[in-house]
C-alpha cells in the first residue's frame, strides 16, 4: 500500500510536469493512452516503440483507425512506413484500404508515399508465410510503380515507353480509375501512331463516358475487343460519379474514332505468340486464359517479360524488356525499381 501510494504520487508529479515518458518507463501504459487521447501521436508511437513490437503494433492500429476514419490516408501511410510497415495480420486490411484509396485518388505525392509503404510491407511479407497477402500487395505495389513511372516518362517525352505503360495499366482497371486509364491509353497510343490500339481504347473510353453520364441507359454490353485478354470486364469495374473531360472534348475524340475507322483502321488488338503453347495471344497480356501460362511484368513498361526480350537489373535482378529498358536508361540512368545506377544492354 505504501509503495502504491509512492507510485501514485510519482505519477501525479510526472503528469504535472508533462513527463509522460517517465510514467511509461515505470511500466504504466496508461501514459500511452493519455498521449493518444490528447492527440500526441508522435510521442505516443515513439514511446510505444521503446516498449517493444507488441505495444507499437497496438498503437499503430489505433493510430490507423483514428486517421482512416478522417480520410487521412497519406498521413497513415507515412506513419506505417516510418515504423517499417509491420506485416501483422490485423494490419493488412489497413494497408489495403490505404492502397485502394490512394490509387483511386491518383495524387502523385500520395502515390509516392504509398509506394514506399508498400515496398517495406512487401519485403516483410516476402519472408513470412503469408503468400496470398504477398501476391496481393505486390500487385498494388506494381500498379503504384507503373503509374508513377508513366508520369515520369511522359514528362521526359519517352513516348514509346509511356504508351506501353498506359496499355499495361488497363489490366488493373478494377483497382484504378478505368475511364482515365482508357483515355490515357488512347492518347498515348495515338501519339506513337498505334492507331488500331488507340481506336479500341478510345471506343471503350466513350462507352464509359456515356455510362457515367447516364448509368441507367448506357451499360456496356459488348466486350468483344477485350475477350481473351487480362483487361477486366466492364462488369468488374466501378464507375466514378463524374466524367474527366467536357462533352466537346469527348466529341473531338468521337470524331477522330469515326474518321480513323473510315480510313480502315480499328480492327483488333495486336497479338504475340505464346512462347509456351505457340498460339496467338493479346500482346500486353500477362496471363493466357486458354492455357494458364503467365509472365511477370517488365519493371519499365509493365509489358510481359517474354524470354527472347528479357534482361535483368544487375543490382535487384528485376526483369525488363530490353528495348524499353534501353529507352528508359538513356534518359534516367537508374533502375526504376531499385534506383541503382545502370547502363543500357
């Protein structure tokens, strides 16, 4: 009783002088709760870290819950990254929410923070027993990487790589904004003269534009152009509330589509030979739905790593298509995945 009284007096003294760390150092975790309720999260998490991983993870969860409820996805990602993105099961839904929200917002600063968070998380998952989670979050990381890379390549006028990146991103339209992806892919392919692809992508964009404008009367019923590809069905994508461009800008795209079609352009998506089955498949497909064969994506363009065209970064060993790698390295001189200095092949 006497010792308890001394401890209480000490606690009151520490509270009066705002020395919460002294309370926690005595093994009294009520100090962490106090900091949390006062919104002093930085101090709370720093002290929790000193008490060990279990305490840190508990308060990271509380931090995430409080901040996600307020829509503060960037701030939550920053905090998780700072503490090395712990790969604990109860935190995985938090990471998924952040990834989905940041990918939907398409804000470059948020995506940069998201990539750093996911890089650490994926590294932690790689050495654990959570294979399904590793595959899922590696996919989110790859999508984030490709979007950021697309922005970099467009700023440097790397048109061929930009067109390939925009085309690759179409396979992720069930987790990124689909209408923007098709609009970007149409514009990028038109810029490099790939008018067949531009025609098909712009056509799908116009369908999506009309569906967003009047969802009750403009459903997409024909998916023939994308059959036997890994581009998601229109039934599997979410429509945003508003369109990206004005009706007059939409009409300009529609006029170009009609004009190019009258010139005999607009047949079908380009194909390549599946090196395992010797059958024709969509050029940009990572998966052949008819044979269950699959390829890893190129870290420069997102295109499938076909053996005859594949090279590797000498530092991280991630694969790339030789021509796309050489285009990129000529401008940036570094691996887009690990950032190490690299040379052309």
